[in-house]
């Protein structure tokens, strides 16, 4: 039996994961800078880049068969 991962699933996983990271990043950056404008700018830039990279990484791994067990 072949297993497929839909693009929508990968996208939802990426968005929910990045939401958690966004909150974490904002907290750390604000603790360092004590500036909301700097925090917001850095959080937006880093999370757009990271979300894009995560999505691409997830799609590449959806084609890798290593470690999958489809015999059940």
C-alpha cells in the first residue's frame, strides 16, 4: 500500500508549527531588544523565511521512502 502526503497537510503542519515558533521568537527577541518595532520586524522576516524552508523540506521528505513501513 502506497502512502501519500497531500500538500494541504504539509501546509497546515507548517503554519501551526510556525505559529508556535513565532510566539517563542517574539518572546526571546523582545527580552533581548526591549523594542516592539524591532521584535515585530525580525519575527516577520525570520518566520516568512523559515516557513518557506520548512514547507519545501516537508515536500522533499514526502518523496523519500526511507523509514516508511507500508506493510501494515
